[in-house]
C-alpha cells in the first residue's frame, strides 16, 4: 500500500518482490478472491439445466463421437456443425466423456474459466500496482453482471475471454522480460481464441501490436521480429484446424452451419465476419431485430448498459488522465504498457460493438469486463500517484462522480427493490468520495486509505447488486441477459423496467423471456414471426416460438430465453428412443432448437435439417431420401426452423430451401400422426 499512497513513487518498473513474510496478506487475499469467485459462479449452477441447449447438444454429441467432437457437430451422426468453431465444445465434450452428461459437466468448466480470468486479471494489475489494486481489479471483473452471466453459461464467450486475458498477460510478460517466447505464447492463445469465436478474438490484436512495438525491449527490428513470431504462432494455432476442415472432403465431415457453401472460411469471413459488421445476410439468418441499437450510445443504454458500463465512464476518464500523467515515462515503462494494452482493447472492442450493424446480442459485452476493470484500476493508481497536482485530483474527482452518477442512473432503470433504494446511498457516498479526491493531497495515510476503500465500495455496489440478481436467476436459451431485466437480449434500446410477477426477477421463469405462455404470439422483434409466418400453429401443432420451437415442445412448459429450448414432450422422447440402436438418427427436425432439446432428453442423435435457423442447405432432398431408404432416420418432426425460404427473417433470397423441399416430400409420402403435442411422420414405414 505504501507505493500507492506515496505520490512520488516511480512507475517505470514493477514493484520489487517484498520479503516472504510480507506476502501472507496478499496471498490470503488472492485465495479469498478466487474462492469467492468460484463459490459465486458455482452457486445453484445446475438450476440453469443445460443452459444453451444448442451447445449442450453438441457437447453431448462430442461425448459420444470423436468425429463429432473434433468438428463441433450438433449430433453424433455428424450431419451438421454448430455455427461457431469448436474449441469451447472440445472442453465441454471432454467433460461429458469424463463425468457423463449433466448440467454440472457442461457448466462447471465455464465457471472455472471465470475463476481463471479473474486470476489473470489480478496478475496483470499486480505487475504494475500494489496487490490491493490487483484484488480490486479482479473483484470488479468478477462482479461485472455480464461476467456473472457468461461464466455461468455455456456460450463460447467464457473460453474466449480467458484466452484473450491470457494473451494480454503474456504480452506484458514479454515486455517485462524481453523474451520472444512470451509473444509466441500470446499468438498461440489468440489462435485458439479464433477457434473459439473466430474474428472476435482479433479485437485485441491492434492493442498488442501497438503496445509491444512501443514498449518492447530491444531495438525496433528486434521488436518487429518478435511481433512476426507472435503473428506466425497465431496463424499456425488457428490455421491447422482450418486446413484440415477445408481439405477433408465434404462427404466425410459434417456440413458447416452458417455457411452457404459448406466452408469454414466462408463462415469466418461471412456470417461470423463481415456480416456482423455491415449487416450483410450471410448464412440466411438475416438481421431483423438484432441490430436496432447500433450507435455511439449502444453500450450505455438498455440492457447492455446495466450489464457492463458501470465503470466505463470512469475508465475513459482515467485512461486519458493516466496516459497524460505517464507522458514522460521511459519507452519501456510497464505501467503505461499495461494501461495502453487494456485501454486500447477496451476502445477497439467497444467501438466495434457499438457500431456493428449485423447481429448483436447484449451478452457480447462480457468481452469488455476485464479491460474496463483493469483500465479503471490502473488509471486510478497512476493518477493517485500524481495527486500532488491539482489536475490529477480533479481527474480522480470527475471519474468518481461520473461513476456514482451513472450507477444512480442504471440502478434507477429498475423500480424493483433493492435497486431503487441502493441508488441514493451510492450517489451520496460516491459524490462524497469525489469531493474527497479534490483534497487528497492533504489527507493523512489513514484518511487516504479510507477514501480509496470508500470509493471502491461505492463503485462496486451497483454492479454487485446486478451480479447477485444474475447469479440467483436460472438462464436458458440462446439469448440471455444479466441483471433484473426483461430485456430480450437482442440489443434493443431502452432497457425495460422490471416488475415482480412470479418466477425469477422480472417475472421471467428463465432470464431473457417472459413466463411460459406470455410470449406475445411467438413473435420476433417488430411483431414478425420467424420466417415471416403468421402467429399460431397448424394441424394441432404447438405455436412456434422464437428459434423455431414447435414440435416436441410441451405447451406451458418452462420458457427458455429467446431461441431457447423448452421441455421436451415425454411421449415423443419415449417414441423416438424405441429401437434407437437401429438408426443413425432417431429423428430429424427443421432447425437446431427442437433437435437439440430432443437429443439432450433422449441421449440419441437427432438430425437438425437446415442448421440453427432451418435455412441452410445442409442436406439435399436426394441425400435425405437416400438416408430414409437406408433406414437411417426413424421419425420426421413437423414444424421448427425459422422459415422455409432462403434468407429467413430479414434475408434477401426467395429461393426455396432444401428444408422446405424435404418437408413437402415427407408430408406427401408419409402418414401424419400425433405423438403427445407433436406432429410426426414415421419414416421407417416407407413412402406411400
């Protein structure tokens, strides 16, 4: 703490290691931080069930088939992959193989990745600041509502964030030691980040490149060589998998979902690349209702604001003030390097998320959590050390006041207790701390410690309250939100106020969706049914919900988030499980949501025709006929998908998809029957 309180402490080198006897408090504090993080992220974890059934089904398939595991296939039969690369599925698939299929084997790895991310955040800050500041940065990261959501969920974001924070730590280690191997490690981690969530992993690359070229040890040519080694490691660690997938014949591997040409490169540059930035329709999903809040204020408004932006105003102020304070530091100054690395990553990621015109979901903002925390804490340490200057004290006061006022605004978005009550103490205490910073140069040591502690508590209460709400709420579906929101998670502006109605906070049985039976006509944003269909089911089918949940879903069952799976009809599950060993796929359905839920319920492979949204030409009618003739598919489940026309909702094409052709052929040639609440066709009876 001495280094933090002394305004004249140099910042050019990391703090020397204290005597071994003095390490006990910081070791205990770190252990407590990680233990509390683990306890919070593991608390009632199984109540979320399989969380995102789409990825859980792929993990189940990977636990049954090594081929499905390697390619990230949704089913053990290997008909189609998920629409992301498989690195996160590799972790979950191995857990399923070792521990069996359960909510815990799916979700515990995500929680442990969160603990690892918090630990690495501590390690980054500890290189340039006292251990108390490092503890604060780790705690702020852990308590970010978006982190409390995604480290308890099985989307790829948990592994991606762990890898990116690891790459940042390795980069600082390379600057500190001057050894190229740390840059090579950083590149390898970035490559596996690509195999987790593709181009999003590269949002940190500009920061790493700029910071190492500025602050790396040695001559400029040496730093350039190290940068090239980092880039080469990144290409190799990602490229080996791309090469294998592209070289394996299409007939010998699953179809690449999200692509129109069965290509991983196309998926990278199209649906998961340029399409996310410019709103282009790659893969047929379209963008209706998914990018309505694009703009400079996206991260500050609606659901996104409450999920991540609590410390963002303060971080922006402290980034600028910290860099000004360090303007005369040596080129290799590690503190400035850390501040630049986190700050530039925060800015690049934030700007991309703010202005991307393609598909955007509020939970994406978890990618900002560690960078906002590191920037705010390291910036505070740097500016505090210069508190003998009036400008530094004013900067601290502005940052604290901005944090308090913004917390007051965010807490006021809910008229539910305790948030409405908390906003006033947070505002008063925060503004009081801001006033205290103006006179920080006159404070005694004890008063200074008390001021810093008060400021940290005032800054952390708001996000902690939202994080606790998030931890106490089960989350299922493909689109989930954190905090006490009814928000749909689709990036819509104007986060809705929350009222207790039954179930979880906001009246939702599962976060991100209203209670069962209260979804307005199964509509997508704007009142449109998926695929342009009109509300209501036909032929006795259940009404179609977002994501194509129709056949196989019990009406009135627990609602998942948008595009999530509900309960599977037990009669249907029993029927498709009969003589399951005689078939490669016990059933086929349009779209992945119905297929995933049924597969998890039965433990048997279910073919998802058309992939995630039912519009990919993943299998031709001729190939489907061949599978039926060979007796490889037992049942066809009617309904599902997000539309039978190429382009889906918001899509640009009018060409009939293979899913529509297959559906029409089945309906014309097989006898319709009803099992439970689902309309099905028994393909083993042969075509009429």
